[in-house]
């Protein structure tokens, strides 16, 4: 997505067109403070500064079926072949089977799809949402349950999965992937549920899983050390059972954890803003 914004920013034509900041208007944001990437993708395509093939790839990436079909019909034959038979896929193939019907295309699609849901649905919210629309309720639940068990599932994908399950299914996901569930709550406005859910999951967390969760959270916060999230991690650590703390204390993760707490304690909210933009602490 942001590669397209960067392209427009440096384009000579862009100087007479819409500014990059204009793409980040309030209508392109979700209520939870995240970007509505589908809306933003449409705005970028409507600017008409991108090539047809690039607009097509952008539409496919965000599962905009009507737009993808429109740009597919605008492409020359050589552009279509370049897209289909490229050695490395340059976009999501989720919408392709419903858009094009060409000789030898089925083989390529099957190769991409044979990778299975674990290869892209766990980190592609739009592809998963799009795919779920075509499934019967029973198949939808099966797919969601499979995706929700993936350890490194993206937080927004986990939240979608949990929202589509009943209470018993949610509890099953919590028991099988407590780390993934907790990571999905470590962001506004869901962070208020983080500690209550953690208190519910202590019995489900094995020592190794707890250590892995702490390591993952520390890694996330080392890249984006937001004070509110660090405080959540502190509260989480203080609330954790002693046996879990003792296990982590003998691991390398413990040193990173204490270093993170010490580093953030030395800076104020205002002084940490610029380092956060750079992605590292002073």
C-alpha cells in the first residue's frame, strides 16, 4: 500500500495532483484507529497516476473484485501474460479465480492456492474476509478455527476470527493459541481487555509459551516502544504466576525485558515520540 503512496509522492505528475497527506483523510480510517486500506486503495486508484497493471495489482491485494475486473479488461494481452506468468507473484491471488478465465491459468491458481491458508490468510485480513464470504457457515468456522491456531497470526486477523466464533469456540482458541489471543489485544481500543483475558488464560499458558509470548511482546515493543503498551507489559509481568517468571528469569528474554523497562523509564512521553518514528529508542 505505502509503496504506491511513495510512488505518487515522487512522481512528477503528482505535483499537480492530490497530495499524499490527502490520502490519509478521516474517511480512510477505521473506528479503532487503523487505516481502512480498502478505502485508501480506491482513493489511490482513482488518482489515475498509477499504471493499469499496478492498479490491477492494488485492487487484487485488497480484494476489490469490481475494480480488479475493470483494470483487467483495460490491460493489454502482454500485460495480462506478464501478470499471470510472473515467476514470483506480485499480489494476492484471492480474487483471481472469479475474474479471469484464461488457458493455463487454472494451473497457476492451483499452485498458489495449494500453499494453503497458513501461507497468507493468517496475515491478510482482507483476503480472509473475502474468502469467508463465499463459504457456507460450517466451512467458514472450520477455516477460521484453523487460522486462529497459527502462532504468529496477525492481531487484526485474530480479532476477526474471534468475532466470528461462539463462546465455546473462542475458549478453544484461547486454550490452543493463548499467545495469539493476547497479542491481538495489545492495541487501542482493545488493550483494556488484555489483563482480564490474561488472568483467564494463566492455566492455558505453558512455561515455554509464556516465554515465547514475552519474547514476542518485547520484540514488538523494541520496534515500536509505545509507553502505554510497555505499561501493559509491566502489568502483565507483575500479574503472572511466580513459576512462569522463574522460568523466564533463566532465559535470554529476561535480559531484554528488563532492558526494555529500564530504557522506557529513562525517557518521557514527549522525548520518546521522535525515536518511535525512527523505530528505535535513544
